[in-house]
C-alpha cells in the first residue's frame, strides 16, 4: 500500500515507517521537524516537510502521495506541558487533526490509523484497562486525543473514513537504526540511560509510598517494534475500531532502574522525590481485544530486552541524532 505517515520523523513514527518499508509498503513522511529529526526519516521513504496547520500544504502532499491510508502520529505529547499550555495541545492535536481529516475528505483517502493514548482514560477504576472503561481524561493531552477519537467516529459515519485508534502508554526500546531522541526528555528509560552514559548525575523517582510491592509506580512498557506491528495490523481492519495495547503485565520504577543497571553494567544514582500530582499507582493496558480480532501479541514480554535494544542504540548515538 501507499501509506502517508504524519509525524514520521518522531520516535514512534520513524520506527513504524521503517517497519512499513521492510514489509514492502511505499511511505511518504509528513513532518514539520519541530519535534522529529530529519536524520530519523528512513531514506527509502519520500519526505514532505509541512505543518498540519496549513491545510493546502497537507492536502497537496496527501494528493501527491497517492495514499491509500494514513498513519497519524503527529502530536504534542508532554502531559505536564499540556497542563500549563493547553492552547498548544488543542491547537496541534485537535485542530491539526481536523485539518488532516479535511484533507482526507478532499483527496478521497478512506482509512486512518491513529496513534492515541490510554491517557484518554485518566485514572482508571481498575487495571488492566480494557476498552469498556469510561474515558475521563485528567489533563489536556489526554482530552485532546479523546476529542480526535470522537471526531473520527463522525468522519466515518458521514464520509466513510474507516479508522483504528490504538491506545497505549509507554513506548520503549529501539530498532537497530532508529531510537528515542526527544528535545525535552520526560521518559523514564532514556533518562536512566543518560545517567549510565554519564550525561546526567542521577534519575529522580517520584513517590516511593504507593500501594505497590516496592512503593513505586507500575507502568506498562511496550517495545517499539511491537507497537509498529500493531499499527501495521490495524491497516487490515475492515471496519472502524479502537484498541488498547498492553503487555498484560507491568514494571515498577525501581524494577526498571534495576534492569537498566543489569543491562548497562553501570550504577544508577537515584534521588527520591515526593509524588507528582495525578500519577496513578498502576497503569496497565489490556490487549485482549486486538489479540482476538487482529491477532496481535507482543513479542517482548519483559523489560530487559526492551532496555537492551534502547541501550545499544544510545551507545551508538550518545548524542542522539545530533
């Protein structure tokens, strides 16, 4: 297929592009490079530089790509920033998404795979989080993603655009060629590995008194290659659907740090800090529905091989793509 990938120069997008190309698809990457990196774009892909705020540019690029489907990764994704600058999140994630849908209507593209988030559920009433749980976001980031999910429903009903929204939490790991390099790094694993690389003195642990076995938060980490496979399987869906993605288990902050020490062979200095507001004790997503309907099963079920892949990439790219 011809696939049009927004945000294809970012962390998740770049590796999904790589896997799409490996599977024989033709790919056009659309990215404004404010968060992504030119060096993260697979050279086998076509590249159209542009912004979702510019409707003519996105429409012309989509038409030129002769796309049969869109994968939509372009978004701002910092929860804390969304609490201080909600305008940025609603403008980019909601208005930008609306422009993309408008371009799809104008060019006749009838399928979209959306990189959503389990943050649409807010603090869950139970874990693992399945699709039946009520969505009640607790920050503008999660709200903006939920708003786009709601728009997808109406564009399906009115314009016949089939959509699959994939909700997940902690993407981690790397492929051999592409990895995680954010300009503002908030993710736990790369921040721990920066300590191992000697680029940071310590890593902070926010809260050690949660009702978990070791007192730290538990999160669901999914290897980026497993996420890429889920996105490709979503292209085969014959009708619109929304799926949660998880490994079925979870790893605490202390367990992630211990695994990083084991993989790198280097000590990690830890500073214990108070809880952050709004951090639930456990966030684990259920993937039973997508397994049942599309056959997706994550190959990486434990944290160590995920960290190993990230560590190899960071050793080869100690300053990221710069």
